[in-house]
């Protein structure tokens, strides 16, 4: 079995396994609600990484108009059940729609078969000046989605 810190690509998406640590919890022993954002971000980042995109390289191009950055524009989270210290959770990320300068992703945080949190995330693609730009064609193709508007 091959192990990767970045998780693994699955049919139609990505999954990343993470352990819940003391630092992730609040006084009640449950994961603090804001920590779920961290787990979701790690899932999205490692998904893109395994598709062959190093975000640091996208930011480091000499012409800011050619650079690419991903910023969360909107997120809707539904908290269904709490995670606790020492739980092992899986963050599942799947692209729902990819068009022009935006990606819509569906994400879940699971403990075994139980969904602990689900999120719908809209990610905007911008250049080094903060203006919208199209998702690079090779990444759009790897995500396997997109409409006629590409």
C-alpha cells in the first residue's frame, strides 16, 4: 500500500485522513467549529496537489497576470455530529462544477460511515492583481468537469 501525506485520489475526487488532536478541541472535548475550516482547506489543497498543481509555483510566476491563486468566495457548512479528540476523520472533496473563474466543490468530513460535517465551497480563481481569471485548462481537464462556458 502506498502512503501519501497528501491523501489519495478516488473516483471523482480526493480523500485525506487526519487525526483529531487536543489542539483541535474546545473545553467540551469536541472539535471547535472553526477547526473544521482547517480540515476542509487541507482537503482542497491536497486534492489540487495530487492533481499535479503546486500552488506555490502558481504564485511565483514573474508576471502577476499569469499567476493563479484560489480564494474561497462562499462556503456553506452543515454540522451534523461532533468529532472528538483521537478520532480519525476522512475529508472527502469532490468537484461539483468547474466553469471559467470558479470551482464549486462538495466536501465532507467523515468518521467511518458517519458524516460529521458537509460543505459546499465556491472557490474563485484570481491572478496576482486579485482579478478573476480562468482556471488553467490543464487543471480544469484534470478535475473532469466544466460546461460549455469554458
